[in-house]
């Protein structure tokens, strides 16, 4: 059985000696292992674009690609990804349990507009121009009328969220 897996997956191959069918078999294996590990690490791994999640996504992809092309040993790269998935899960749990850890790992949200007034200090702190803000308001709140906005925040994942003032209606844009 081991010799069959060795032949199929090229367990002793390196990037110069691996055959195309072995890379294809590794790709199938890596796909299913990655799927299982992503389920282990939680839904938010690819459901969010916070810096915390993006770092995991990039490293995960880089490590797994090495397994497919035999640039690193198959077992070692899969083990490294398992550790990354577990680390992601652990840090997400710690961030959930501790506000301080959450701020360190995920960052903070910033109020950009409060009661129709632009918070210029928070725009500068986040390197946003007035045009960037207005674009985000149109996309998130479907208006760039500052008087209609109770609060607009730059969320931890980089999106702008908008809460309109009570009674504010946005005309249909068709």
C-alpha cells in the first residue's frame, strides 16, 4: 500500500523529479485536506477580509502550493497547514474571549461620520480621503448625504458600514 501511495503521490519526488500525474494526485489530496482544515479553522477564515484572516489565507495558499509541486515534503506541508488551521481557530477563540486580544489581532473600528459630521482625525488615521469616504457611504448606505447619516464606521475588515438617521428614506435608484 505504501509503495502504491509513494508511486501515486511521488512521496520521494522533489520539484525536478515529480511527474504530472503525481502533481495532479497531490492537488486532489491537498484540495480535500485543505477543505477539511478550513472546516476545522472555522467559517470566518474565508468569510472575512480582516488582516488576521488575509494573513492566514495567504500563508495557507503558499504552504499548500509547495505540497502540490513537491517543493517541500508532502507530509510536512500538510502538517504545517494543520498547525495554521488550529492556530487560526485558537486565536479567533482568544479574540472572542478577550477584547484586548481581539483588538491586537483584528484591529479596531473607527467612527468616520457622527450625526452628519465627518471625523477628520479618524480619516487621517486610516489614510482615507473625503472622496474615499463618500464612495464608501454611497456603496454601504446608498447615499453620500452626510445629513442623512447617524453613524458611519470603518469596520475592522476595511468595509464602511452606515446607520441612517431615524426616518431617513433613500429614494430608489433605478
